[in-house]
């Protein structure tokens, strides 16, 4: 597996392609809500049909909270509802911050990370097998062109 860093933010068509790609390979998606975050209940109301649960954490992929701070991670099953909602609620990957839950991260059936997002830092990356990257290049070439290969994941 290699880590592919987004050199530029997926927006518009590339963002929609990213959601399609991730939904085709993932079983779950998570969103983080910090304690000092504005209300995001409206967003979660749209996703309640695929809600799996929540947990209190000090860290999640790409983020570690300092000074004993905690946040709530909300888990959702990946399917048509999530796919449609994520496209309707945002037009770019880093817009998942502010009035939205932040840091959407997709996970495969085995629990391994696929997409990690650190919205407020404008950073994100995919962890892909060679065949997955080849598939992206074939079916989503504009999306693949935004990626920089950072090499094998440790």
C-alpha cells in the first residue's frame, strides 16, 4: 500500500469522483465533531438512516487533540445515502469544517484507512493498493492527477 497525498484540494467534479471512488471501496465513514464546534445536527439529520454509532476520543486519523480535549466521532455505514448526501452537503473536501462535521475519513471492510482528511489543515491522503490506484487512473484520471505518491505506508 502506498500513501497518495492530495497536492491540491479535490473540488467540484474531482470531489464528486473522490466520494464515488471512496464509497466503492469502503464500508464505513467517520466524521469528527469537536466540543467547541457549532451545531451540526442538521447535517446528521440527513444521515441518520445509516448511523452506526459514536464515541468520545482524543485522536482520530490525522489528528491528536492536546490538553485532554475530546471530540465525538460519528460513524456511518457507506452506501447510496452517504454518497448522495456528501455530494449535496459539500462541493469540496476541505469544506467539511466550520458549520459542518470535520475530517471525513473512509475505512475499508477490514478497518484499514482509505481516505484521511485533516480539513482545517487542508491536508488529505489516500492509502491505496497498486490495483486501486490503477483503477483510479483509469476511471477517474482528473482525480488521480491531483495525487502525489509519497511511497509505501509504514
